[in-house]
């Protein structure tokens, strides 16, 4: 999702035989639904998996501001501009909650940002696509934030306390994001033929990347299975993706737009939509760094960091100066 | 992917130089900012509630940033920020021993004492 293909560093799902006494006691707490807090003992692999997952999630929020920032100066009305700014501010806040949660596991903000800027840390594939029209802003709120909500609601119940609590706060704010996007889509879909065409075009381009956000099928994945055992991951990628399709298709129908999938079909027996094959080569290519905007996204973040250095340094200089004054007084 | 590439050629801003030379000079801050825990009292609340944390170089920045991050939706009328290093907390490991004394003193609750119905104001 925002955190995709998270490594646990383990080659097989740990059974009782693989675990030390401490690890077994820890697993028993997980199984009993007890929340793990920062000062509790935890296996090193659990800690590392969470650092990767939570930091990837945080990086995604921050990089996720960029596609939308692209349209702030070109929003069609002042109200929509203010609303878009509010959404972008929320993403900054979400990044902060998540970095804070990751830091409880013993990493510093510097380390996390260093990893992002050096291209070592991942962020969600979806933010490597460009926003080419105002309708894209609608499509992102509707499909991307909509997918995020589906992923994040179960995370509110995950085993690590700080992550779960951060997710509760994020979910409350995320609902406005999804509605904001759908509100834009409704206006366009119910507008002039040109506006409706723009909305359809945005849906055509964002549909498949949004489905890819959930990650590939993880029926065979050791990482997913171990994450499930640790109750970090509560549902499989396929389950969440199916949920997204089932929820979103009726929403598209209401708009009078067509989902760009000729194989999309209601399956009465399953009580769910059947949908077409995803082109995973595109997903892998984007993760490798060859999506439309990977290099631009990273360059923008690094530039912002470097050009903001003087401001951060000035804040510290000012703080030190005031502290020295007080000490002398 | 092809539809994206066709679209990209129309957006001149993306036709720029793709080469990224990440300048390794300053990717770390010269001095780490202290961590602050943030407490907010809502309009209808009596007590400040812990809502989260943030890093800031000094108290004034901590309050400003807390306002930006934690009160975007009218959550509060009062903000406290406390350096995380100044907070002393009981140890989770001591929970059982520390709170055991109150387990057996149920008579501290008024409900322990049923009163006759005819008796008022007790």
C-alpha cells in the first residue's frame, strides 16, 4: 500500500521451534491481542520490519504532497485551492505522526530522511505518476486516498501501539481527502462534455496504478505471512484490493464514468467483481526507479531539504542564543 | 504506461534534465532538535490530553508547530509542550506491583455501600 513489499529479513515464517523463549513469550502476547509499546521487549526482526514499514509509509505521505502541489496554483476556484492546501497540510501532518511512530523504535529522523534522499528507502509506487490535469486531483483523492483508507483502517488494530494510534488519527482525517476527490469528480462528470472527458481521462490513467498500490498477490509471500503472524498485517493484498474494487465500481457508475477494464464483471457467486489482469511489469519498473516521475520526485525532495538548511540552522542558532542569554541573566 | 508517456511529452516541465546528482553535503542536521510531547485541552475539556510529539529547536517553535500539526480541526484552546526528556514515567514492567494496592480497596467507591431507598441525599 503506502508501504509495499516490506521486508521482514526472514526466510521462513517463524514457528515455536525457531523461536527463543523470549520470542515465544512475545508471540503469546501478540496472539492474546496485547499491544506492544516502545519500551517492551521485541524481536529484532519485528523492530526492523516496523521501522521499514512505518518509515516507508511516512515517506509516502511527504512525497505524496508533490503531485498535488503541482495544481495548487491552478485550482479552478479559490475555495478548491484552499481545500487542496488543507489536504496537503494534512499529508505533512500524517508524515509527522508516522515519523514519530517510527522514531519510538530507535531510529532518528536524520537517519530516515538520509535513507530517503539517498534513494535507499522506498515510498509508494503511486506517487511516481504525474498529475496532468485538474481532474487528476479528483482521481487521486477518490482512488488513492480511498485505497489508503481501506489499507489503514485495519492498521488501526495492528500490534504496535504507536503505529496503531497514528493510524487512528490519520483515518479520521483521510475521509475528508476521499470526499474532496469524489466531490471534484462529481462536478466534472456532471459538467460540460469537455469536463466529463477530462474526468474519464483521469480515471483511465489512475485506475490501474491505484490497484497496483496494494502490492502483488502475497499468497506465497513469506514476508506477508510473518507480518500477519506478528499482527502487523491483518489482511492480504488481494483481499484489500478486492475490497477497493467492490467499493469503487458503484461510485464510478454513479459518476457515469467507465472503469478502464474490459474484464470487469460482477460475479454473483462470489458476491464480488471479477477484474482483469494487472500488468505487474509496470509496477516493478516503477519500483526500480523507472516510473514517469521517480527522479523528479527525489530531486524535488533533496532540493527542498538542501535549500531549507539555512532556515533549520538559523532556528538552532536562535535557540542557542536565547538559551545563552537566559543562562547569563 | 504508454498513455502516460504520450501525455508526458505534452508537459514541458517534465522534459527537463533527468540526471539527479544528489549532493551529499548536508543530508544531516548539524544539531538534532529535542523531542517535545504535546498536550491539548479542548474547548469543552477539563484536562490536557496527550496527542503526540514533534521535534523543535525551542519552546516557541514547539508551540507553533503543535498548533499547526495538532489543532487543524479546532481540537483545542490550550497547548502544553514538554521536553520528552523531562517526562518521568512509571515502568510498564512495574505495572502489577505498582497498582496492586488499589485492587483490593473496592470500598473507595461509593457503590460499595448500598443505601436504603427511603434515605435521601446520601
